[in-house]
């Protein structure tokens, strides 16, 4: 007897089907304890003494901050030109979730750890904090990075440092739009580039006029514009402006020292592809109060230490975006079957996921190795090594991040393409680190400048690569070929991207061979050093234990 369709019975059922073959969401989870690779490289580079703190921070980054990250990006900052009485306020209003993110990071000391607790593993520990935080929200990481990186620049002005550093290093977050001297904790932004120059800051036209004698720590008035002023609700900004002696660095507060509003006018907020939770703006200075930082005419030299730190954060930040993407991809595929077989049991998917895992781990390993160098700047070789690798690492890792995120999205499929998933936000976020603090060409040319200006930096870099020789013939030949390319100065600027790419690949291989797991090191050498040109993810050579590699990167829940 055939089954009869009961219209009323079926109409009473609100759902037509059962949802199955879909994995549970990854969150909430602990971004530290779930990540074997992060734990490994934090310990390998000297940051293991802070494990308890990193575990606690990881609980927040994979817990309540995940939702805060979504909310901060769904509710863009709003520019309010005037208050209700008609006074010009130049205020940027953020969603409460943004302040939740900022407060959590500042209370944990993410913006200040190496300066307040210098010593073994401080930079590496902070990098591990950033790596986790950026997975929840990368946009709010921008003012945190600038606040952190401003410290070495401000130390060039002892009197300013005495007044400002206690507030900068404070663990108190104060979102109020009030004078800096009424706060216990402040944040610092940057306003460097102009329309006509971009990365060529020496083309800046903004002028600084001394009130009296002028000089380091003295008061000036700034007149001009900035095409990009990042995080305009910060309490003060490091600004580049011209004086009679050339480009100089200044600290410009939102509020004047007499308590009145400074002549700092926001023109508009940038409507950006990504980095949405963070506000970026165009500004004008109409006689704004500021103080010189460092020697007059030496603005670039003063700011270079800050730039080095922000470039390092671009490396860590892009590595974090990679990790966030691959964590979602591996977790999702572990709970999904296609054509009657779990995706992790399918050879081609294993190849793709393992390849992504190798790329992600190599990015983190190189970043942590640079963090180790920053922890040991008293060693001349480490200082020289850090000088060149921040540019090499920023160039390569920031270029690789968007490619990896796209592939991770493809592993997840259509679910990964919709805004309920974090992958679209990661993809929109990824390009900014390649642009901010100098695009790819700027990084490559900076590598050449560093080598030409101070040949010892290249010696330090090549000495590092030599530590990994003798294990793989392909690596030894690759390093020898790189050395020959660097010694050949004919058309080197034209070849510069390829040269810097080789430097990055050689360094990643070196770190993995010297300090990493043998399986990861071998797979990297076979696929990136010995492997073919222009490879795509999922083209690992035969003989690699792909399942073992992807399981190493699978989140532990």
C-alpha cells in the first residue's frame, strides 16, 4: 500500500529536513591551548615563561572577543563633526564592542609588555599575544600597534617621554574625548603620508613653525594636511612636517596643553575595503600645537625605530590572519564528508590542507625568529639581522596571506563565502598589511638600501642562513644561488622582488630546519626550495605525510 501524503500533518512541521554533515562551529575556543604550532614556536623562541598569561589571554581571544570582533566590524565608526550645541568636536564614535576589544588588550599589556618588562622572550611573548588578538579583530590592533611602536621614537625627546610614557605604558584604557593630561592611559596614532607623496614622505609639504627657539622637545605650530591619519580618536599622533632644516618628527595632541581643542580637523573617514573596525581619516592641521621629537631635520631617522616595530607587527598580523583562516578550514573539513568519505581522508584535500599548514607555520616561525632578534638587540648580529628581516618578512608574509585565505575559503566552500563566517572579513583585511608602512616595492627597495648603506646587515643575514646548510642539498644550492644573485648588482633593482622572495624562502627554510619539526622542515624544502616555480597550494610532492602535518595545525578543542 503506498504511503499517503497528509497535507495537514506536513504543514504542521515547520522544518522540511534535518541538518546533517555540517560541523559544529569552532568557537568558543582557546587560541593558545588549541594551537600546537603557536605553543611550539613561542617556546622555541624564548617566550615560554609567560605561558599562564598567554593561556588566559587565549581564552578571551577565542571567547568573548570573537563576538566583539564581528560586532565592531558590522558597526563602522561614525564621524561626528559637531556636538549638539554646534561646537566643532571632530569626534569618531565607535561601537561598544570596539572599546571592549581595546580595553581587553590594554589591560593585558599587549601595547606595552616589552617596554615594561624587558628581558628574555618579551617581544616573542607580545607577538604571541598579538597573534591571538588579531584572530578576533585585526582593525583595533592598529592603534595598539602604533601606541606600542611610538615608545622608541618618543625616547628621542627626554622631556616629552617623562610626561607621556607613563600614560602610554599604562594598563588603563580611557575612551573619553578629553585632554590627555586628565587621563591615566592614552593611545598614540600616526599621521605621516600626504596626497602628493604617499610612501615618499620627503615630498611632504606640511610645515612646522617654532614658537621660540625651536629644537628637540620644543613647541611648534603645524600647518598642512595628511592623506592618512590612522585611528583619529587617539590622544596624540606622531607627525612628519618640514622645517627649515628638513623633514622633522612631532608629537601632536588632540587637545592643547591649555585644555582647549587643538587645531586638528578631520575631513572625512576613509571608506576602506577592510580594516573596518579601525577608523582611518584625512586631516588638516591649521596651526596645531605640537612638540618636536628628536633632532630637527632628522624626522625619518627618528621614526625609523617605530617603523621597524610596525613592520614587525605587519608580519605577525598577517601570520595571524593565516592561522585564523586555516584553523577554520581544517576544523570545518574535519567534520564534513563528501562523496561518502570524510574530507580529511581524501588525498587531494590532505595535500591542500597540509600545504596551507606549512605556509602558515613558516610565516609564524619567521616572525618569531625576528621577535627573538628584537629581544636581543644588544647583540650586534641580532640587531643587524632584525634591521633587514623586518622588511624581508613584511614583504613576503603580507603577500602570501591573501592567497592562503582564498584557498582556505575554497576548502570550506560556499559556507566560507558568506558573512556569517569570518573568512570574508579575513580576506578583506589581508591586503592592508602589504600596503601599510610601505608597499611591496618599498620593502624591497629598503632591503637594497640597507645592504648598500650597511653591508654588515647582509653578512648577518647570510650567516644566519649558513646555520642550516648541510642538511639538504637543495637548500645549500638555493643559498649559494641567492648569494650569487645578491653579489650581481646588474639590474638588481629590476630583479629586487625575486631576490627578496628568495631571501624570505631561504630564511623560512633556515628557521624550520634549525628549530622546527623535521617533517615540516622537509616538506617546506621539498615544496618551496626544491619545488617548481609558480606553485599553487595543494601541489606538494609525493612522499610527504600530509595527514600528520594538517593534524599538527588542527585546532585542539
